[in-house]
């Protein structure tokens, strides 16, 4: 993947950021700059560590070092802010009201069921079980990506664009909308090292409307990051199991 890829991701969400800036009356735009810098740093940290800090000598295929460094960075940022901000990021065991939590869980499992049916029909099957694949997918993506997207990223954007909408007693704003779409883009767009742009529109739309939206709603209606982390890893485990059926 080219080092220009993360810049392309940022450019692709600029129209949404522009609309958010126009519609938002309050907020501090310095947090938008922090958001961009944080994601670029996290992306390059993982990408460069995957290039220069490989664990091939241990027989490992996945980017464990990159994910661990990303996790350390996120945790360091979270513990550098106030307790109130940590709770706003989602690093708390507290949950919203039972009705709100129940709605978030029902929304997530409803889309998860659709996701399962869709993938069990279309996913290639007959693969073999690989312990490292299962262990990696059951742990690292959920931890690192939820802390980054629906944790720190959403928190920074909510400070840049103060949430204005309320649904079932839960506040929503441009922050969760932008990170939901950004998640799909980051999984569906890549500029190769040969500068060939690979743009998978189906992946972007599907991940945005199904996986990312379900995790975003779970984050908002649960009130913490525990549920989306578990939900994210559940999706990845399900994908791994379907492929070996």
C-alpha cells in the first residue's frame, strides 16, 4: 500500500467535513486538526511497522506489531486526557439506560444476522482453520479500530462539531456519521505501491451501512467501547468461521 493512501482517505471525507463545518454553530476546529493528525499518525505507524518490524522469523503473517503499537498509542492518548474525556471516549464500564442498551444490541444483532445470511451465501468456503488468523481476528482489529474510530476519532469530531440530534435520548452528531463512512472508505480504497488506485464501491457501501453502522449504533446506545469492541471481534470471528465451513 502506498504511503499516499491515508491522504486519499482524508480527501474522500472532506465533502462531509465541509458540510459539518457549515452546519455546526459551536465546536472547536482545532480538534478536527487533531483528528486528521491522529489518524495519519496511526495509519503510518501501522504501515511502516508492518514494513520494517515484521515477525517472519516467528512464522507470523499478520501485523501484530503494528496493531500493538496502535493500541499503545490510543491508550496513551486516552490516559493523557481528563477522566471526563476518557468517559466521553468510551473507556468506562458504565452503560446507558437499559432501554437504550437493549435497542443498540437489537440493532447490532439484527444487522449481524443479515450480515451472516449474506456472507454465508456469497463468501467462498472450504478454507482450512489457521490458528493465527483466528487469534488475530478475534482480538486485534476490534481493540485497535474501535479505540481509533468510535473512540478517539468520534470524540475528537464531536468536539469539533457539537452533536445536535437526539434519538431515543442519545445524542448524535457529524462525528459518528463521518467515522462510520470513514471506516468503510479505509477498508475499500487503496493506492498500491505501483500507484494503482483500487476502489471497491461495494465494500465501501456494505461496510458503511452494515458493519460500521451497527457498531456505531452499539457504541452510542451502550455508552461505552466494550460492546463495539466485542461486536467488532464477533463479526471478524463469524467471517473466519464462514470461510472454513
